[in-house]
């Protein structure tokens, strides 16, 4: 039976028209940050973006943006690949991101989305002779993909785009057609997420998260050359695993069958955070329970992102000046 896909889902909860965004060089209500239907980036996916989280710490009464500089650096790298000239410096972009979070007066975990795109109303297939635009918006955000007891995933029939087709290390808007096909199919077939193989049949990543296996107490993750996005959470997890748990982390190619043989499996990403996977293609991962290494990493990560682990305080950039903040939402 073919599932009825016409049913629409509500828009992202919390993404309201009157939230404060940044567009055309100034802060404005999100409802005013609109584009023309002839916009190049809308027609061809010629844009790039970032996904950044900020975490509310009730103890500190503070909102902390996680790894702000790393996200801004990756955004600049993505823009360079697409020949997008940003109208501001890295430091200025950090300030704009903080300003959007601050002006919304959020007191909850949020997601921040900077986006840059080819904005001329043009059908010409070019990246060079065309104008660029840039915007930031933000909204309250909880779990991206979560299931008590761990995610159930499938291996997608859609292969992960190859770096020789669309640059996989850049967060290119158009490449998310590939991710959406895999993720949508997985959901319609009753799974929480999709793992994606490269065209050569080896593991690449999930639709919008990196993937890790644990085997024999060692951690394994596909290398950057296996068509993955250079995940910022991936780096954080590698650092925590080595420094806090003293584990060996190997970045190496993973064949399809090895996925089924893992003692533990988990996804990492800004959206998904650290989420255990407990079945793949209806095969249990080990006993089908979230594994101890996954849970130890998730718990440390959860503390570090709210600035509760002093060794990782540099991951967290405060949004509010301590005295200035009076609170709202
Ligand atoms: N791969 C893809 C395709 C993604 O969209 C994301 C989310 N940004 C990730 C991996 C994870 O990257 P990060 O940890 O930097 O969010």
C-alpha cells in the first residue's frame, strides 16, 4: 500500500512570524524577511547554511551558543565554495547571530539558522555574475529525532551525494534534496532516521547527522573523505571520547555489514545531539539497548553544552550580558 503523503505537517513549532530575524543588513520581524519567487537560490538550491544550537542554563540564567566560532568558520568555507561573498566579517557574523538570539529574549534551548544564497532573480546557471543575500533566524528547539530506548533506523536506498557531484564538506542548500529523500522515505516506512551509504556501498552518514559505531570498546566513524559533512558535534564527540573516556577513536571506512555488527551505534549532530541507535533494518544493535559508551558521551555532552564542564567552557558563548538580561519568553 502506498502511504498517503498529502497530509501536511505543521510548520516548525516556535518559528513564529513575529520572531526577530536579520535580513538585508538589519534586524526585522521574520514575516518581513521574504524573497521573490524568481530568486536563484530558491530555483536552484544555490545557497548554504548553518545549524547552530544555543542551550539555556537555568543555573547560570544564561543562553550559551555552542561552538559559535566553528559554525561561523564552516559557514565561511561553504560560502567560499559557492562563491558567495558575505557582507560581514567573521566577528561581525558572530555578533549578528548573538544579536538575533538576544533580541528574541529566549530562555530556552534554541536553534539558529544563518543562510546565504544567490539572490538575483535570474535563471542563468552561474555562481559568479549574480548577487548574494544573507539572513539569520532562530526558534526554540527541543529534540530533532528522539525515541526512548534509542532510534530505529534503516539503510536508505538513496545513496549519499558524492563529493565530486556536490561538495559534501560544504552545507549546500541544494544537497539537502538528497537528505530529504532519504529521511522522508525512512519516516514513511516507520523508521526514525536513515543511514546513507556512498555510491561505493560504504557507510557515509545519516541524512543530517554523523554516525559512530562502538566495537570492542573502540570508537569508529567514517573518515571525512567518505562524503560526510565535517560535523562539529563529531569533533566534539571525538574529543570527549579521547580525553574523558580515554578511548581509541578510529576514522576509517565502514562496510555495510559492519553496521549490523556494532556493539553500539549512535548519531551526532547539532540537531540530533547524541542519539543512540538501537536497531538498523529491523536488526537489533547488540541487545537493543542504548550502550554505556553512547550514554556516557551523551551525558557529558549534555553537561558541556550548558557550560557545566569547566574544561569545555570555551565551547559556550553567552548571549546575554549578565546585567542586561531581564527575561521574557
Ligand atoms: N551531516 C549532515 C548532512 C548535516 O546536515 C549535519 C548537521 N549539520 C551533520 C552531518 C552534523 O553536523 P554538525 O555536528 O556540525 O551539526
